């Protein structure tokens, strides 16, 4: 594995890693724990928009990180040094950080969830951009797996994303079929 050839790029990466560490610490404190240190019950509870003062920093860091990733496509990990400690991060984590910074630069809030996270029906409906009653119909029709906790339905993020990917693929196929028909009929599209 080759090291970072450009010291300026390495310095930019270290700055990005520091920002990521700060964001991670704030995220852990704010989103995962209540004041008593007890895990919060809802996967998407207490989300908030990022501070607009950091949008420029996030944008600059995102650009620098994207350049690093493009200039080292063969690297599967990165070495980060912060306060004298060495840390090795997998490329996938660096790409995730780049995506987080892109969203922050645009003023969007970011929530990170493990794929096995269980969502409430309202959270799942929000992610699919459908009403909660429509989601309940999908669950009752067996189109989407769920479990029950008492009387409450829970959907895993992994199952929800698989359903969404299938739905999006069907939508794309239908759109392509309409485009093909329009071209066959010379409708000028």
C-alpha cells in the first residue's frame, strides 16, 4: 500500500478527519443518548439541521476529500493522524464521510442508521415518502416484512431499503417503457 504522496492533500485529509471526529462526537451525544445516558427508543428521533456556519467548511472538506479519493483509487484504506494518535480508516468510511460532508454543505441534516435498525411505521412512511395509512396497507398486504413489539409494528431499515429499491426499479422500468412507446409513435420527445 502506497502512502499519501502529496503533503497538502494529506493535511487536507487530516482537517477533514478532525471535522468528521467532531461531527461524530456531537452526533453520538445528541442523537443516541438522553441526558441520563439511556439509548433513545426511536431511530430518527431528535434530528436537526446542521449549523449553516459550517456549510463552507463542509464544502471545502468535501472537495478536498473527493480529490483525494479520485487521486488514489487503488487505496482501500487511509491513515489519519490526530493528536499524535494513528488511525486507519477503510475506504468505505472515507466515501461515507464525503457523502456526509456533501449533505452538510447543502444544509441538509444527516442521520446514520445501521441496516438492522427498526423503524416505526411513521419513520418508514417518511423515508418512502408515503402516508402512514398507505404503509400500513403495504404491511398488511405482505409487501413489506415487519415485526410487532406489543401492538406496534416495526420495519427494519434493510427491509425498507430493499422494498424501496424494488419499487424504484419498477418505476424506472415503467418510465423507460413510456419513453420507448413515445419514440415508436414519434411523439417528439
